[in-house]
C-alpha cells in the first residue's frame, strides 16, 4: 500500500510542479507581449501549459520507473472476442453511469470553469480527450493495479484502485462517476490483461463529454438532452448489454499474469 500512496502523491506533486514551472513562463510571456501583467488573465492562461507540463513530468516518471516498458501485455491487443466484449462493457457502462449522474445534479461541479477554459482550444481538448486518459490508464490501471495485486486479491485491488481513481479527481461531480468507471476499467484490465481496451473506453468517455459540452453548452445532463423517457429506455438497453458483456468477458480465457 505504501507504493500506491507514493504513486498517488507523485501524481499530484508532478501536476503541481507543472503549474509552478508554467506560471512564471506565462507571466513573462504576457508581460513581453502586452507590456502589462494581468494576474487574473495569467491565472486562466496558465491552465493549459500547466496541465501539459504535468503530463510531461508524469510521463518521464513512468518511463524512468519502467511503467511504459512493453512487457508483452500492456500494449498488446487482446483477442477480438475479449476486445469486443470489453468495449461493449465499457460503452454500456458509460451509458449507465451517465444515466445515474443525470439524477445526481445536486453534486457541485468545482471544475466547471477549468474545463471550460481547457475546452476553449484544441490543445486543451486534446489534454482532456486523449492525453489525460492515456496517462491516467498507465497510472491507475498499470502502476497502481500492479502494486495492489502484489499484496491483495483481484477483487480488493479493483475496489481500491476504483475508489482511488474517483477520489483523486477532487470534484464532487466527478467522484461518483469516476469511481464507477474506475471499478469497471480495473476489472476489464484484469480480465483482458491489456491497457488497450481501457484506453479506448477512457478516451471515448472523455471525448463524448467534451463533444456534448461544446455542442450543447446549455444542457447540464443527458436527461435534459434526451428526455427522461428516452434516457430510461437507453439505460435499460445499456444494462442488458452490460450484463451480457460482463458475463461473456468473465468466461473468456487469458494467458498472461499481471502480477508477473
């Protein structure tokens, strides 16, 4: 567990370090181009470079500690049957989680302004929809799960990693959905022995969120967009597909060992 706590702390600290490095650079750039120093404007402009630098530092750490090294499974494509059922479980899980969150509108979204800023340009969108999901999968499904599985059973490891994935978001509006998706992604990783389906599902989830936010900025939930009756029908179908895909994926065979 010490290794897991260390990984989470490093994950936070490297993001903070990214902000500390980016802030003075942005201020110098703003002063050089405008001749003034607007602290409020600089605090907004620093969000994207700070996130990018944080991602760079996290990538360097993962690389130096062997988490990005190909060991024959993390980059490997799973058999088509496993990949297909895993993706179906992920997509149906996204729909079910979204339906649930449509009913939990009382949870405050403390990161709304930050996400709006990130989504104002392509670099920020790439951070949310692609770069962030890939790195989070390496941190939480690759590094954290590997550490947990060395001490705990698969069920306990999946539970802890999912909870950690939710809590580290530090945003009430995301903690529940991130935890649920964390459980599912950890379970899929355990059964497929590959990060590929987890990365694809995570990218899809974040990309869909960005798409809806940009194209329907006035809509807060999917229930508002589709209507409750359509949302209920979608949830029922998603639940049936989710149960089917989980059952099918549970009985598929895997030949590699995450703990090895």
